[in-house]
C-alpha cells in the first residue's frame, strides 16, 4: 500500500505550516522594552577584595627541632624506672562476658530495676538487644568490672594498658540514656 498525498492535503499542510510560522513572528516589543530598562539601571557597588594579613608564625620556646624528623621518631623511648609500670592485674583466663564484645561508648544504659534487693541495669547493645547486668559483671573492651549501679548510671573500674608495659585501673561510667 503506497502513501498518496492529494493536492488538497498538500495545500492544507502548507497553510498549517504558514500559520505556525506566523505565530513565531509575534510582537516582542514589550519584552525588548523591559530588557532595555534592565540594562539602563545603574550597576551596584562591588565590595573591594578584603586585604589578607600576612601570617606571622609563632615559635614555641624549646621546640627548635622539626616534628617530622625521622631520627627522633625512630629513637626508642627510654626504659621506665623500676616500679613505674602499673600493677593492676588482668585475668586473661576469665571467661569473657557478652558485653565485653562491644566498645564501652557504644553501650547505652536504658533502665534499672531491683530484684530481691539486688540492683540491675538494662544495657542496649549496638545490635539493639537489651542485656541485664549487675555488680561484678564485665562490659566494654577494657575489662570493665561493674562496681555500682544507681538509677542514673553504671560505675565501672576498667583495666587499661599504661605507657610502660603495665596496667592501671581507671574509673568510668555509663549514664542513663534519655
């Protein structure tokens, strides 16, 4: 089947095309007048570029060497005096408790309760489970033993390595989350 366009159809298409092109020739005088008005407006003031004060380095007294000197970094620290390392004991043979798998700052106290005169704290883990703990339980990566539970916080004693190869105890708390 072939497409056949008659003379009448051709004339109709030509008139339609001429009408569409005539629509493109609209009167744009109002737009051109507005553009001229905008161009005639005075320009605004541009703030001057601020002057930048030159940086004045501060020399810390007693720090004449470069902090990037590799000979200083590679030099071993002097041995600590006798008896300086911490003397806190860590029981590495003790079975680990479930809350010792999480960093202490990722654990949240969400409540407390008392049963038969024994205070318990409810602790939410990062995986959104709730664990109950009481005095003597451990939590956190630093062997944190719970020493007290109040309605507002859990007090722990952590055993952390010191700079001299020993261990020291430090107190820490986990406060009730709102």
